């Protein structure tokens, strides 16, 4: 007999679940292309070498990587050193003939700095210019001079370099067919790569640790967004991102609005995921890649998480997730056979095709149904998954026309109260459930009328 304490068992389940998750994501992302825009103000941060090492870990795990350096701070410092003026209009730098050589020098310097760190981590970085650009010209009376727009990215060269295990570093300088240089936006460059390359993930890595939900106005699509423990919106789809932009033009700062707009554009261009996260926290990139709930904010184009009917292949995961609850006495034991017999009653919460929560709605006589088997993987219990499953089962109960839902619980009374459940008695249970009520376990009974 094991002498392990409940806390030790919880930690064991959490660690084991995390290990499974990491291996699952490693297999999923192997061979995919990640584009990383890295802000240059991180280069002076003590953890910058750690960030570069973590990027090397991604590459060694079989992930293909392109890096786009953000260069705004380095350009500002270079121009200040030469006592040159630089102005912006609508967030875009106006590049004069006089400032362009200094902007080029600063941009190439940032790329070289990143490449030296990649080399120190055992990677083969390669810096080059594979971007064709054209002048922005004059817009609404504003002459953008030597600021340009991207015309084309030389995908064939980048594909060849990626196949040869290089990490291309693309500074935000473009050239026209006559060899004239243009200063281009690094954010635009990172986003445009999603149009030319098949990008699995696009990262904006700076000092913003995601977008906080507190203080934002929410609407129909965003009212159920769940923040992390740090208050950050963990994930949203493109429609939710558009709604936040529309409703919060006064609450979001320029950087957050710029991220959301470019995240939407990148997803619409073909990127699966776009992440905003801070490079000032150790391991933030690895956690964002190898965990379904990282530290940053993610905008996704395709389905990221969903509650769906359980299938036979889900049964081992359902048993795995339930086991910690069973060990603590929160749930009665289930077997593969007992779940299989009532599989049509079960739903699972799936994130990137991994199961992290489950629940069931069992039909009884007298227009009643039981909410049962609610369980969430140990490392996702503060993610809102349990709430989502219960709300889904209540919705299913209404859709099927049940008059009353009920449940039996020993530890989660207060949690179920906030869904509208109220105290009930054994006599109120449907006859077949009442006849099998375990008096020794003495579970509390909660009821939720649906016909009101």
C-alpha cells in the first residue's frame, strides 16, 4: 500500500501530465515553421542569452525557425548618437535620405547580435536580405520618403536555407529592383512572411506579457474569455480579437492594438497561431510552445479548444484525468467498461487534440438527468475548463428537454452553487438513482430545475 500523501499524488499527476503534453507537442510541431519577431530592447536584458538558448532548443527539436529583429530602439539610439531627427506618422517612421544609412547600420547590427547568440547556442544563423520593397510614396499629403512596403519575399531561397538547417535572420530592410534600400516595418515583415511561407506559429516577443482582460469591454463573442492567474487573456480566436479591437480602442495601447491587428492579418494570411509574450521571463517561449496555456496571449485561426462528444479512443485519457479525483475520494471509481457502456453520455474538452477535461450527462426517468464525472487535468484546474464543461452540459440538458438536472458531490458544493444548483434530498432523486444511493458515502444532493 502506498504511503504517498494527496499533495504528493497531485504533484505527480501534474508532472506526468506536463510530460505527456510536452512529448505530444514535440511530435505535433516537428517540421513546422515558427516566425519569431524579437524586439531589440530585450538584447540588454539579463535573460536574453536564455531566450536564445530556448530558441536553440526549439530548433534542435525539429522546428524550423525564421527570426525578424525589431529594431526601433537601436535605430533611435543610432540617430540620437548622430544628432539626427526622426519623426513618426500613424506609428510609421518617416525615413529621410540622411537617416537611411544609419537605420541600415542599426538594423544590421541587431541582426548580427542575434546571430552571434545563435552561434553560441550551436545553431547556424544566416543574415540576409530576401525582401523586395517599394516606396510608400505620399499618402494623405505625408511623404514617407525612404520608408517602404514589402512587394515580395524570396520564398525559394528561404525554403532552401531552412532545408539546410539554417536559421534565417531577416532585418527590416528591403530593396527595389534598382538596388535602392527602404526601411520597412519589422512587424509588417513578420506578418507578411505568413503570406509567403506555411507558418505554424508567429511570435511577437517583447516586454508585453500578453493582453490583460481587466478593464476591457467585452461583447457577445468575448464575454466568456478566461484570464490566466496573472490576468492575461490566454487565447482568443480571430472574431474575438476583432471584437476586442472594436470595443476597446480607448483602453488598448498602441502596441496591443498593433499586435491584435497584425495577429488577425497573419491568421487570415495562413498562420495557425499568433502569440504575444514577454521575453523577460525565463522559459516563456518554451512554455508557450509546449503547453496549451502559456504565459502570453494567443490569437488562433483554426479551432483551438472545444467540447465534443467522447469517442472510444478518449477512454484512457478520461480514466487518467479522473484518477486523481478518485484517489482523493471526490469521484467514485470508474472502469473502462463502465465508461464504454455510457460513452454517448460523455463529453471531453480538447485542446490541440489533447484531452484536458471530461464530464457526463446521464439520463434518468421523470425528465431528469445527472451531471457526473466532472474532472480536469491537474495542470489545467484554474483554466476555466471545468466551468465550460458544466455550462455545456446544462445547455445540453435544456436542449434535450430535461426538467431537472441533479448531481451528487462530497467536496464541490460551493462551486456548483454558482451555476444555480440548490440543495436537494434523496427523496427528490429519480427512483432508480434513489435505490442505488450510497448511504455510507453520504454525498450531498444538488438540483437544477430547467423548466423555469
